[in-house]
């Protein structure tokens, strides 16, 4: 009796077949790699679960931060003494964070836009060093930046008082670089052809900047507004180094100073408000960029559309 050794060799072992099927399921070459999806979802769950739990207990009816006792807005507005609305220290921290974020956003963004345009159009020997210096705050550790700013305001610019004004100038110092990065990216994508076409049609350089370039930069400028707001309201190190008393304590500083002493769900509520403000700012930035892609004048009409403009 003869045995077909060829057919027997073709039949895989049960264990080997299981390994092959498992590898094919984890890395399907004809579809998206499922292992990458699993790792991504696992990372999202790992990073967001503590945040969601903290937000959940900000709506807890009791003082516990580990046992759910029912839904309530007590720690936001209802508690007459300990809620964010009625606790003076928490309310001052919220107002100070919003004040610094608004001031930084309104001042740092126009300066960053002007610097981005100037650096993108500069063609001289100092252009490269200036671009490097503009990016320097991005690679400097924040603790080094905080210590340096503290020493500057303590020994050099001592006419600037610690507190709101020193914090405002410190936030501007690191925020302007982010504005430059965002706006310069859009400037390089636009190019100079639209300004040159506008000037060929009779516009001055200032008119080309005001009526052609700035409208095309508007979504990037709005995104820079939102990013600067989010960076400022979340900052801890610089705000801590340049603070002066309870009147200049921000939300991150307040959370750090009281989280280990006598924490209450009101701190969760304060952190949740900061999180919501950051999410709103980043979402608005993303929506503005998406809207721009749909209404991009460089994608529809091109330079020829400038011929319909009157200068």
C-alpha cells in the first residue's frame, strides 16, 4: 500500500495552520492592518479613561471622588461655598487663566503673523539666523524658559511686576513661535504668485497684502488664535514662576497646589472647565482649516480669478 507523500506534505499541521491564520488576521495585506487599529484604540482608551473618570466625578452629587453618588451640578454652581462659582479662590483662578489666554491670543497672534510674513519674504544674510531664533522657544525645555524669564523679570526688567503682566509677557514669549509656524506653513503653500498677480493688476504692495494675502491667510490666522488660547490656558511652569500671590494663580497652578492637600470634586469641575475650553479652541481651529479647504481660492479659479478684482 503506497502513501501519497506529496499530498501529505501539502496538509499543514494544526498548530502551524492556527499561527498562519492568526498572523493573517493581525496583518491582513488586503485590508487595513488590524493590529495597528487595536494598538491605536488601546492607546486612546488608556489615555482618555482617567480624564473621563475625572470629568465624571466633577458631576458627582457627593464629596467622594471614587464612589458615584448621583448626577449633580453641585461643584459647578449649586454648592454655596465650595463650587467653582462660589469659591473665590477657584473663581479667581478661572478668571486669571481666561484673562491671560485672551490677552496672549489678541497680542501674540498679530505679532506672529507679521513675523511670519517678514521671515518668509526676507532674503538677506540674517534670514536663516532669524528663522532659527524664532524656532528656538519650541525646542527649549519649558522649565528652562520659566527660570530664564523669572531671572529676567527679577534682575533686568524689574519695572515689570510679577503677576498678570509678567505672566502675559511670558506666555507671549513662547506663543509667538507657534503662530509663526502655523502661518508660515500656509504662506509657503500659497506662494508669491497671487501677490505678484495683484500688483500686476494695479495693486500696491500694501493693497496686495491687505486684500489678497491676508484673506487667504485668514483660516491659518484663526487656527493660530485657537492654538495660542489653548497653549496659554494650559500652561503651568511659566505661570507658576511668574505668579505673585493668589490674585495671579491660574487653573493649572491651583490644581497642582491643592490636589494633594484637601481635594474635592470642585477641583475636578475646575479641570473640566479648562478641558472644555481647550477642546473648543482646538475644535474651532480644526473646523476653520476644514472650511478653508472647501473654499480655497487657490484650488478654484487660481491666479486668473484675480483679474475680476478691482484695485
